[in-house]
């Protein structure tokens, strides 16, 4: 039986599709955005985020309230941290000596909150002190305004923000969710506080790798900004860009495209046609076009970005733009042009820089496409020699390059080397929760390789982990999750755990058919696996139904699938004989994946 190329899916070699963050365009996406997946089909398998709800009043319900009240002039006039602390001490002493009246104590709470916000932006050395001031403000406001009040919600937002910076993510989520709940219960609220709460929730969830959930908060913040900001202002342009980025994070490219185009329009007005800000939006637009399969348009955006970065003499950005262009050219099969772009990039990169390593990895990719494996291996070895020294200083960039390297070794059929590199990458990723999407991709790939090399029991925990991570990152219907379900079902089938096999293969069938259609090779192969499972269980009627779907699927492929059609008919006849009690019938076929075909 032929196994479709997409069965070796998650973060497939970039010659098939360029969706590795280091090889993608956006600088802000390098260590936290796109997984190493092929792009989704035209009809997105993800449920529309608009179907998810948040318990907040509509934007029109928000009004500007007299909050916060002004702090004493001596406090507002302070500029340095030392001056702020001196002014605060004086205010604190005044409140205590005056008996701590409600109004004065409330002003002290405002001062505590201002100090907390200032300290949270001063660096990690002040986070503990900032959190203490925020918690003190919270306590004061709970006493002066009541628990369900705007000041309490604002204080909770600051507590949540600082907790996130301290990597106390559970505490951050608890504070921010409470703030949102309070804001939702108020008849009148402050749009700015609500925006702050949802922006920070999105950041915290993204830091935890929970991108799908983060998108809901990013979208709500965006809706509020659209409602209150001036049309085409700079802040609104940034909001369009940030929201396009959030959709890109979960591979919702159709949703991202109009948002990014609007961001580009506003950025051109606000920053100028040849500004770095416009170039960065064009980079994001290039990512989106790649996801939509419009590689020529992606290349055009990349070339425009390169021209801007070159004119501004932004060397690091220019090198990355040249790498991006090379990756798109590899996708288009224009390997000579890709190599030329990489040669220009490597001349600009410092000898032992990570940028040079990334250029070499991309060069190796182009060489692999030409099956020049010896030269590709040499590029990879030099790149890894540089990257090994960078693991501590820039781990997120290094793991992305390592992931690419592992795929290159796999493409050269060096499976043990590939597995070793993937496991090394996975160990690093487990310390980077914001990169849960890549951890899921790597785990899924390890599971697939172990399955392919007949180490089935070892594959199961990797595939189970991948399912959890991918679901958190991309939602319950993402096509990559469907493949992870499929491979876990195949593993259980080989281990003769038939009920579990049927469970996961059925989950896979639903997702893969929604994503790619019933006549796609992966849909057909999933039906074959289900036929095999039910056949072994002795449920011949159900097995014959799935086998008939296999026959129908291959027949729809036309003359090119003549061999598959014959095999599918043969297996159907064997099933019929099994159902009739024939001892000579042989069923099922092998269910383990075969290596992807090399083009």
C-alpha cells in the first residue's frame, strides 16, 4: 500500500514547505511562532475563533471613569526610582500620622500601583518589590472600593503582569482571569483596563504555549481597540499587526491575511513606505502567503523587505531576509537562485555568529534537494559547531536550527542521527514552555520515526505527549493533531491493543477528512488502518465498510492508482472470505508507515 507523503507530516523538510520559525520571516516570530508543519489546506480545519466566547460587555458599554485619581504632586513630579520611593515614604508617613482616612489611603493605593508598574519595567531585579507593591495596592482597594471594583481589577492586572514576568504563570492566570470576571460584572467599566487584562492574558497564555486560548484574548483586545481608537492611528495599526500575528501563530492564515493587509496600509501611512516597521509587516505578510500556498507573492514581499533593510543598512535584518528569500526559492524549486541569495547572506554574517549557522543550515537544505548529501552534511557539521556554543545564550534560536538539522539527517536516511538530534532538541524545548508548539512537533516526529523503525512501544509516549502539546497550541481540529492520532492508532494496532487503535484512528479520520477531503491519500490510508483493526477484531461487516471506502478512494485517483485499486479489491475479497469462515484468507495488510517518497 502506498503511504501518502503527508503521513510524514509534522515539520516536514523545508524543501516541501518552509514553516520553521528560524526560516520564516518575522523577527518577532523567530522563537515563538510557527511550527515545523506543512500548511493547512485551503479550508481550515480549525474551528473559527469567533465561535469562542468571553464574558465581557460589548465595547459600547465601556466609558471613561475618573480612575485612577491623581496622586499628590510630589509623587507625580518624581522622575527617578529613588525620588519615587522618597515621595512614597513621605506619603505613607502622612497617611499613618493622619489616622489613615479612606481618601488618603486610597491615594496611597494608587501610589503603590504606580510604583509596581514602574518597577515591573525596570528589570528582573525589581520584580519582587513591584509585586509586593501591587499586592499592597490590591489590599487597599479591596478595603476602600470593594472586591468587585475597577481599582481592584486594575491592581489584579498589574499583579498578573508581574507574575508572568517572574514566570509564575499559574498565579498570573488566576489574577488576570479574576480581573476579567470583575470587569465583566461591572455595569460600567474602563476599556483601557479591559484591554490591558486581555493583552496580558494573551501574553501569559502564549508564554505557556497555549496559543489557541491566547488567540481568544488577543481578538477581544483587538475588538476593543477598534471600538475606541482613532481610525488609522499608529496604535490601531499595531493592533492589526499583533492580531494577524496571533492568527498566524495557530496557522489560521485566511483570517490573518486581511488583518495584515490593513496593518500594512496603516504602517505605510504612519511610518513611511521604506521604514523598518513596514518591512516587518511585509515579512509577516510573506509568512501568511506561504501558509496559503502563494509562494510567488511571498517572494515578492520578501524582496520588498530586503530592499528596505538594505537601504537602511540593517545588516542582521537583511541577512535574515536573504535567508527567507532563499527558503521561498527552495519551495519554488529555483535552487540556483536560492544558493546565490545564501552566498550573499554568508558574506555579511560574522564568522561564529548564529546568523552564519542559519545560513549554512539553509544551504544544506538546498543541497539536499539536489541530493548532494556529502556537501549538505559538511554544511550541517559546521553549523552545529557554531550552534553548540550558543545553546545557553540563545536557546530558542538554537532549538529551531537543531530541528531543521534533524530533518535534514532524516532526508539523508540517517535515522539514528536524526533521532539523536531530535531528542537533544526535545530536552532543550522542555525548558522553554513558550515553544510548546515545537515540542509537540518534535515529539510527533520522534514517535513517527520510532514507529517507522519498528520500535513501536517506544513511540507511544512521544505520540501521546505530542497530542497534548499540539492540541494546546493549535486547537482540537488541527491537521497535525490528526496525523498524531493516526500514528498513535497505528502503534496500538501493532501492539494488538485494538480498542485503543480504533479510538485514535477514528479521531484521526474525522480531522484528516475535514482537513484534506475523503479522497486524499491520508484519508484513504486511515480508512485502511480502521479496516485492518476491525478485521483483526472479527467485526467483518464494519471492516468491509471501511475497506470499501478504501476502494472508492483509490478508484477516485484515476489510472495512476491502478496498483492501489487492485490491492484494495484483493483485501476486500479477503475480508469477505474471512467473514465466510475461510481459513485460507489473509488479512490485514501491514499497517506501519512506509518512508516518504523522495522527489
